């Protein structure tokens, strides 16, 4: 028998709120939308230590959503 897990969707626009929510879960699907409206999904799997992530994002070679370019310049400490 296959059971579906209950999925809860929560929208946040504040970076700190998002981090607090994500790091209190075992896994999370995070959806981003760029200025052009293109969407990108990231699947995060948390590790055993606080704020440890064992799996993270992937992207297409053409980087059509711009997500990889954004991650190249992103520094979390700038938002804490």
C-alpha cells in the first residue's frame, strides 16, 4: 500500500522566515519565480546537523530561469 504524505504549502517573502521554516523540516521543495515569471523548483534534504543540507538544486544547461546565475552571486550571510 502506498500512502501519500500530507503536503503543506507555505508562502513567505522574507528570507529569514523562509530559512527558519526550511531548517525545521526534514525536506522541502522551494519554488522561486524570477522577474520574467519563470519558475524554478529546488528540493532540499536536510542532514543531521543544524543547517546541514545533504541534497540541493539542479538546473538546465541553458539556465533559462536564471537560477544558477543567482546562486553564483548569492551569499546567505548577507541576509541574516
